[in-house]
């Protein structure tokens, strides 16, 4: 924790870092964090997906389906049914601009009606 390792409270707002009830019951001996943040490193998750033939094949689905949609759009100048991310103009525009290529991994996060990819 570096500079803050000996502090009991946030230096900005003064909020305790510890679960107050457990700290009081244990007379200050049991320090259980009030909040915990879980991190999922992406690299090992993606490596695991590519290490399995079936999941690696599934990872290629995005590029293949995108190409089908772009070919259809080229012929009929519209996308008749939007049923997945590949048919959205936000994604297709980035693909057409060349920013997403065949072997790129695309991650999508949707939080409170906001999408980030």
C-alpha cells in the first residue's frame, strides 16, 4: 500500500478503510476491509480462450460475421436485421475505418446503458 499502509482512514474524506462493526467487536484487532474490489486480468483470460481449439474458433466468429454483414451491405446498401453487435454502426464504422482487423480481440462492456469496446 506504500504511503498509506499505516493509515486507518482515507486521507481525503476521512472514511474508515475497515469494517467498523468487526473492528469494534474485536477491539481493533480484526481489520476487515470495508470494501473490496476484484480485478480480473484480461491477458490470462484471453490466453485461456485461445489455448482451446473450440473457443479459439469461436473467437473468430466476430470477424467472419462482420465480413458477411459488410458483403450484404455492399450489395443491398442496408442492413435488414440488427441482431447483434456486428450489425451496429458504431462497430461497423470502426471496422470499415480499418481500426479493427481480423486478428484483433474486441472486448465489450455494457454498464448502465453505456457501451465501451
